[in-house]
């Protein structure tokens, strides 16, 4: 079948650039019996394994019937499945541009992509069996479906499905990289923060210096080109010392450079070092106790299952790590309490960072957006008063984890 003809039939011709790669390969290996992810028995089994309610079966099975009965939808579903799971080199940004199939499937358009995504379950089973991952970790890691399906339903009248921009995340599971361990999720990745951290050899204090070229605004948060108050950091290193602009553990860069003698300070973390990248599933209850327990599990799990992937720290970037969150939201919230146990640093982001995770989309109307939770009300009030929502980053060096709960980095805050 010809992809252009298929997209024209489905009234989504503009999606050709996002779907054109590897079409002939997909057609050449199209299964004679049809894709397994359209089989009703498999759908029910994988839906349950994914942590979704039984009420989802009706729409999923009906969507599968409609897809199987229409060759254009059938071959497009197989192609999307292959690009997502078999062609891991396929650009995830193109996945985000895949079409919404309202003209062909109406209210079941999101179920099209959820059916494709559910095929991650047998792939996760296979990779976990090979790695010896069993029990609660295996089950919890399979339950990633619940939140994107909940958010989709909230935006689409309760119908079952996921948006195309949620699909790429399942690649982390099928590669065997991402695992949920209690409250948090992790995978071993290279550190990508725009900084270098040093530890004082005598006191144990930690100080981060911004990389050359990092742009800051007048407050010391991530700056933007064209801002008259913005300034750029610089960093230099020799055999005996390093000089650069400090970033306070509270997440703010400082204009005045400092020089650290390498006789007194040793490197602790640099871009490219292995880290446990932390991801924060929705669901509330992110107490310090649950975070500590989860991080302790990670320190046991990853060296046991991936001894060839060393790491030096926990680290991540997220809207939850906005250094202004203690003022935007509540200073006594679990998220802010967690921030205080970490070394924060600013990251560039758009002005509405986090809205997608809280509301399901960033372009939500501030006047009509739901205000049914304290977090939603706080973010809407902040934006309505002219504020912006930022991303932030964090790290926690492994040797400091034993002091988690004591705000170890803020003891020496510059």
C-alpha cells in the first residue's frame, strides 16, 4: 500500500513527513495474521498488566475491530508500531507529530495509539526476564500506562487513549533502561547538567561552577537572549586551579567568579559522568521517607543488575525542581522538602514549564482551566499575575546520600 494514499484517505496528508521513513520496510514485514496488538485476548491481558481498569476494554476492543476492518488504518498502525519499537533510531520528535485520527476513528482516535503502546508489555517481559527483574519492580514498571491514559481521558471526555507525544517514553522500558523502584523511576544516563561540581577535601563541602556560556538572568536563574539583565558565565581550568561562577545549592547562579585550588578541592561531578537519572511519576505522596526508600532501592538495584553501568550521583531536570517553587506553591509541600535535600541548578525552559504534566497541555486557557487541586490553583494564580514557570535541575552525590534528610548542601550555601 502507498503511504500517501493512506494518509489522504484518512484526511491526514500533512503527516507524511512525520511518517514517511521506513514505510517500505514496514510493508515488507506486515504479518499475514495481522498485528498481535489488535487481538482482543492480548488487549485484555496487556491492559490489565499495564494497570488500566477493565472499563478500558470496551473502547480498546472496538477500536481494534475498526482498525482491522480498514486496510488504511491497519497498515498505518503496523507502521507506527515498527517505528516506535523496532526502529529505535527513528526521531522521537517525529513521533510527537503523528496525526490525530479523528476523521477515521472519532472518539476512539486515542485508542489507536494506546493499542500500539500496549505492545510494550511483552517486550518488557522479555527484557526483564533476560535481566532477572521480577516481582514488584517488574509489575510497577509495567504500570506506566496509568498516568498518560488518565491525562488523556481528562482532556477527551473520559475516552481511553494516549497522545502521540506520550509514546516515545515506552522505548525506555522496552530497552530495559527505566525502572520504577517505589515512589520514583530511574535509568543510568550521562550527566547533562551545565556545570561542574567540586568537593572540599577537608570539610566535604560541595560547590558547583557553571559551564562557560551558561546564560543567567538578573536573579541568577536561566536567562534568555535579549534580556538586558542577562549575563553569561565563564569557566577556566588549569593543572592547579579552576575559576568560574558559583551556583548556590538553592539553584541560583552568582555573578562573582571564584577560584578553587585543586589542592583543596577535588572534582565530584562533570558532564558525561554516569548518573542515576531520576524521574518523578505523578501520584502524590512524595514524602521524604518514600523518596529515601526509593533511592535506597536504586542504589541496590542498579549495581546488581547493571554492574557495567557505574554512576556517581542522582540527578535530573524537571518542572518540580523550579527554584521558585517554594514561593509559587507551598514551602511545606513534599516537593519543596525534597528540593532542600538536593543541590539545585537552573535550566533553560519555556515560560509554562510543567503545565503539560499538571493539566495535560501547555496552551491551556488560564481563565477556564480547572482549579480542582491546590497545585493547579497555585500555578494558575502565578501565571495570571505575570509570573513564569521554570524548569530546574538537581544532583545528589552518592557519598552524600547517607545524610539525606539533613539538607546537607545547604549547610555550606554561599
